[in-house]
């Protein structure tokens, strides 16, 4: 596979760096990951385009991309079990993805979340500046 892994044995998570929900999720993963389990790169960065030119910007903006150490790329809900496996306390939960119907549920939930992430962000993380202006 084309692309460069900077740190051997580490997965690279490419996410929408402009989305507040995505940024907070990446921060949560960083806080809960096993030591050096991930490298995180915003989709919009030059580094993402340079190191992983085979991942198109449009694809990256539709769903997170996880590049495993062997170069395999997992997209959207298919990346979730691998992400969970690399978390400190939550790794046993990766087994839940093996239950019948788990793939369908993960795909449906992920698609809904990805399609609505900017609307969700406005609800969860309202624009503080706008709120302050409205209250003056």
C-alpha cells in the first residue's frame, strides 16, 4: 500500500479537523489510547495529503480513515473495532462488534452521526461568542 507510517506499529487516524465533534472524539481517543497507539492527522492537513495521497479528500470528509501498521485502510464503522482494541480501559468492548447484527448497527449509527456531525456540534458545543453577543 502507498503511504508512509511514521512510527512502526502505530495506526494513523485521519479525521475531519474542522468538525468539533470529530476533534473532541480524536482528543478523547488520544486521552484513552494505549501508549503511542495512534497518530492523529486532520484530513485537511498537507501531511495527510502528502503521506496518504491515495485517500481522497472527499472520502476523508465522509468518514474517518484508519491506516493500520500493515497499510490496510479501514473507513467509517469498519475502523471502530480496531480503534476500541487500542484503548486502555475499553479494549474488551471490541468483542461487541463480533455479535450478529453489530455491523449493521455500527454502520447505521456511524452514518447517522457522520451525516449530522455539524448539526450535533451546534447542539453540543454552541458558539460561545454568539451566545455572549446575544446576551449583551
